[in-house]
């Protein structure tokens, strides 16, 4: 009897360990809360959720509006996974916030575009014009590299993927760079002083725009140089091998989800599968 009880207890503990972090409902479904930024990834995650129904796994999407929150929510256990950031952003968060968070799978890579309500091309920028970028190190650094690719100015190559405005070494038109919170970049286009802004696709979509149609410049994807900007699924490091979470990643990395990314709004023309 004691041996049987021990075996049952061991089996229970093993099962509980395998599903630690995910919540099991009374109907037997395992609920996994996934944190997103904005709404643009909701259709692809909904498709992944549909595929997971056969495994009795339910995806619950939690939307945030501030880039500082999803990793904190993950670290605090308020969500189980998040899917909003690229690797460069995650590594910067880990360095600065000491989060014990790990990437467990790639998702998409977003085009990063420049937008304007005043000019049709960056060639139309005038001497002393103002261009807005994001104020966080990784997104802001990528924005500067987009502007460099467009020929607006030249950056110090030694600064790698996280240059700052102070690393502009040649600026023929004396372009002024203003840094604001990423969520505000799209709104700055209405400011009469702002000639253009680099805006993350999710904020373009949330603002009613269509990146492929509205951008005045989109940097072509470089699969090697842009590798740090591949978006990912992140989990708490202690849960990185959780079999439920691995099933979630596997469901995302399927032809069905790839089709939604490439063929359906709002991601069509703004992102590519990156796994």
C-alpha cells in the first residue's frame, strides 16, 4: 500500500512539474496566458490557439500598451509567456532589470518603417528638420540604423546594434533627432515641428495605418544583420523546458500560422516568419 501511494504521489508531482506555470481548468484545459503589445499579433496567436485545441491547451491573450510591462508581468508570474520583443530588446532588459527570462522560440521579424504627414520621401528632408525615434536603447538604435540605410546620415560603425544620436558621425542636413516613448511615435506625426518618425508596426496598426502602404521608407530585411531583431516567445528561465510551452511554440511555428503572417491583415506586408 505504501509503495502504491508513493508511486501515485511521484506521478502527481511529475505531472504538476510538467505543467508548472500553466493553469489547469476544471474542464481539463490547460490555460496559457500570453502577453502581447497591441493587437497586431492577435490573429496569428489566435490561429496558434486553434491548433492547440487538440492538445487541450487554451491560449489566453493579454494585451499591454507599455513596452516596460510585459517582461515585468512575466517575471512576476502574471502571465506565462510573452510575445512582443526581439532578442536585442530582451537582452537589454535582462542586463538592466536582472530578469530571469529566456527565449524559447522565434516568431516573426517586423519591417521597421519611417512615416510622415508632411513629406513623401526622406530626400525631401530640409536642413534642420526634426525626426522622431523611440527612446529605448534597442528600438532607438534600430531606428537610427534604418535612417542610416535611407541615407539620412552616417553612424559610427563601432556602436553595433545600439547606436545613439550621439553616434551620428556625418549629418549633411543637420537632422535633429528627438526621442520619445515608442507608444507616442505615431502621434508625433501630427506635431507641426516633426517632419518624420520611425514607428514600430504595432503602433502604426493601432493608429489605423497600414505599414506597407503608409511608410515613406522601409528598410529591406537582412536575415543576417537583422538577426537581433527577430521577435521571440519568452518564458521564465525556470519554465524554459515546460512541455506545454514547447507545444505552444511548436503550434506557432507551423505553415498555418506562417500563412496568416504573410497573407492576412494586419501583418501582411509588415512582417515575415522567422523560424
